[in-house]
């Protein structure tokens, strides 16, 4: 069965890591413990041999060895061993058990040679340990001892590891679900947006990567909602803007038909000129709408290059100089000699300056002035274009950047898309744009981050 829940996969992965770690720890403890146990057991055997040898050396007698036998009974009981003591002729002089001494191997290895005796033991270290202690005095001490088992200790250690694993599993499962619950809510919100519920938001209070993801998701959702609402509003405005000239063209076409029928060709020519003018305005409007939709699309990172705003400003100044002169507008510029470098799309930046200069030429009254200022500042570049203007008292400056929004007198041609396009270009370059009117002067301020 395919496991398709993230929290289950996380849980199984962590538990597998814990179990593998526990097996590794258990193996290391067993290796280290066994090595330490062998060293301790070897020392224990040597200590036992020393005590037995000293006891025999000081208490062995040719006749009565009752004291020696009583002593090794106590030692055998304490150490859980069987002890036999024989003389050089092989006769048993004392023992801790009535059981005859078993046959000891011939190939016993020497494990210690202290002063006064030699200690032998059976090779391989089987569960039953056999020791032979050959005293320099001629006595031979035989010891049989069952090696202590570590099975119970190892079993208890394994049970402890299992209990730890169970406790970790109990604690980990809710934690895993707590981690993945926000992701589940994100999935539900994403599915809701796919169904058209663009106002859905997720909790972004977490101060971790999931919180950052939630904030990015909400920002994306808000942006999508804003774009959709903007598209709806733009569509409604386009419908209104296009229907008006179409209605006028339809009326003019009807009048034209009547005049041609009546033979009034002079009047027909006038209506044809009116229709051509309306078509030209519709063509201009369509071009601006297409341009607005184009700049609504954010450019790829590879489209941005380092460019100097002063060159774009100079090019637009040269392009519009004749228009300023024709409109009897005084044009001045205050451009710094310091490069004003930003990261931008050359075509869009040039279009921005063209739009700002076109706006100044269009709305500056005859005999007025237009001025451009540009200078670098901390972390960016500041641009200000100001011009004398008709009375705009009580206007809402931010309204000018909305599509089809105009606050100029009706006799001045325009469709209210120039500053809307300019705002989108500036936004696509991570900049800010604002407008202000004061004492007969209209100003547009733009700030770009340094490139």
C-alpha cells in the first residue's frame, strides 16, 4: 500500500532512524561491555588464584588439613566454584565438594606466572571455566567455575530500548501531525483558489519556514485576487471606452448614409472625416490597452541589465524638445553628473520617460514650464518631473494611476492610461511612484532601488 501522508512518512522515517541508532548503540555497548567484562573476569581469575595459592601455602599440612578444607568450603561458597587440592602425587588433600575431580584438558594455556605459582585455564573460554594452579611447593589446585551469564542484563537493556522507542513513537506522532497540519491547510486553500475562492487565507502566525510559506501563499493569493479584480475593472472600463466611439461611429455612419442618399456629398465628407478621427482614436486606445496588459507581466530576471537613467532622460528630452517649443513650454533639467545606475529593462525604462514627458507636454498650459530633476541617493535613484498645471485642487493623486482615470479638462485629448502604464513599469522595477499638486504645480516623483 502506498503511503501518501506526509506525517506518516515523517513518522516512519524518524522511527527507522531511531531504531537503527538503538541497534548501533546496543552493538557498541555489547562489544565494549564484553571487552571490559573479559578484562574484569581475567583479573577475577587471577585474584582467585592468588588467594587460593596463598591459603594452601600457609595452611597445607601433611596430616590434618581440616582447617584448609573448611576454608576452601567458604571460598567455594562465596565464589560459586568447586575446588580440589592435590599433592604432588595426585592425591586429593582437600576439596569443597564430594564430587570427584573431572578430567582437566591437557592443553590448558598459561594466563599468569606470578611469583610462587603458575595459573592455567582451559582454552576458548567456554561457559565452564577450568583453572589449574600449580604451586611452587608442589600442590596443584583445580577450580571449576561456571562463567556468569549476561543474558538477563542484555535482555533488560533491550527491553529498555524498546520502551524508549515506544515513548518516542507516542510523542512523535502528534508532533509530526502538528508539523504537517499547516501544509494540509495550505493544500485546502490552494484547492479553494483553484475553485475560484480567491479570498481564502491561511494562518501565518508561525515564526518558521512554514510560517514564511503561509505568508508567501497569502501574498500570492492577494496578488491573484488583486489582478482578477483589476482585470474585471479594466474590462469594464475598456468596454465603456470602446463602446463610446463605436456608438459615435454608428451614428455618423447613419448620418453619412442619409447624406449620400440625399446627394449631400459635402456633408458626407465631413462625416467621413469624423469617422476616421474616431477610428484613429480607437486605434490609439487599443495600442495603449495592449501596452498596459504587456507591462502587467513581470519580466524574467534575465531581462534586467545595468543601465543609466540619465541616458534615457536625455533621449526623451531630445525627442520631446520640439513639442515643448511648439507648446511654448519652458523646459529645464537638473541632472547630476554622477551616474544614476539601476537594474532595469531598457525598453520599459525608455517608455517610462516617454510617458512622463508626453504627460507633461499634454497637460502643461502654453507659457508654462516643465522641469526634470534626477540624482542618486542612499540605496537608490530619485527622479522628479514637475510642470505648471491647471487647477487640480481637491484631487486624489493616487487616483491618477488607475486605468482610464483623468482629471484634465475635457478639451485636452487623452484616455487616462499613460500614468497607469507608468506605475506598472515602476512597480515591475521594484520602485515607487507618486503624484502631488501644490500651488499650480503638478509633480510626479519616482524612486528606483540602486542597481
